């Protein structure tokens, strides 16, 4: 998958500050053109991102259904969530804060990060949440402050940015708690689902089996399967397969590894097994996919 540093030139073009902007974090104003460019990476991004819409609308495709983001909507992206931008209004405008996994995990509020990132999904079964207008504007103000420091020559830029990121997460959690007054999902279910999602990006290549994740979370495979289905309507296997497909597609597009090497890297039993898996989920063979991508 793309690291944030690899992804930013595609997402925002050349509007990147020079040294000292903290490679692991970035904040930017977004418009329709920028958001549509995200489809070039097909969701192959290993980072956490939060976007608040302040003008216009944007339609996305997530979890096999279309959703529309409008002003005051918060959109949360986490590794492993396949999202496609379908369309956006000409006047679409928003603010997006992104942090790679390393930067996010080192944040002082790390224990709350995954809860914050996944709360809309756990509570609402979708990656968006409508905030109160004043809360949305407050978060936008914090994002503007981060942008200002990113492009400044402040001698303590890195330290300030880390502090502002932590403050943003706390303000975001406060806004989310205001937006969802009554808990719709039991806390234990939330914790299990978020624990699974945290494990997945780190272990999907090596572990394709439900028992590994269940054992690591100290629960049974049946209970893990029930929790994930309850929260999202999807199965554990679907989540694992989606991550494998995304990584396989990324490697086919962006590396010189042979198909056999990719199959080995993703811990498939052999190349035919990998090819069968990829063909079943993508509709084309790995060889055909790579050939098609090289043509563009």
C-alpha cells in the first residue's frame, strides 16, 4: 500500500511545504478535483484520515452502497476501507487531515484513535457522521491552524503539529459524543470490532484465517464473526480478502515482483491458488490485471 509520503504528491500535487512538515502527517483543503484524484490510488493508502465537508456535496461508494457527504458531515478513513469517490459538486469544499499509522499510533491520544476513526462505522454502519454545525466549524478551525503550521518556518514545527493532532482527536471525540447521544452498539462489541480492525492491516498478509484474529483478541472465532457481521454487515473473511486483494493489486501495479513472488509474499500456498483467488475477486487474472494497468 501507499505510505502517506508516497500518496501526497498524487493527492495534493506539488503544494507541499519543504522540510520540516512531518512526513507522517498532512492537512489540506480539498475540492472536487482533489477528491476525484484519490481514485487513482484505488484506496491503497495505509493511513488514518478525517475530512469535514463545509460546502457542496460528494458521493462515495462504500460497502456496496452509495452515500452522499454534505456540509457538516465527518468522513473517516482507516486502512482497509475500500472507498470510491463517484462524483462531487463543482462547489465541493472540505478539509482533510491525514496521518500514517506510525504517527497516529504515537499520538498521546492513541488509545482513543481507533475508537474515533471507527465510531461512525460501529454506530451508524457507514464511514460518515453528521456533526452539529458549531462542532464541524470548530474542527475546521483546528485544521486551518494545522495547515498554517505546516507551511510555517516555526522552529518547533514538529512538536507543535503533534500537539495539535492530539488536540484535534480530542475535539473530534467530543464532537462525535455530542452527535451520537445514545449508544447503539454495546461497548464490548465496539472494542472487539476495533481490535480486529487494528490487527488486520498488520497481519492480513500472513494470516488469512479467522482463528488467528479471534485467538489474539481472546474470543472464539464464532463470536468474532458475529461481532463483525453485527457491526458492518460484512464477514471477517470479506475484510481479510479485501485487504489481500488491495495489496495484491497494489503490488501488481507498482512493483516489479513476479506473480509467484507476490503469491509468496501474501502467503498463498502456491501461485495457482493466488491466481484463482485474485481472479475470483477482481474478475481478471493477475497477469491480465498487470497488463491492463501497464497500458494506462
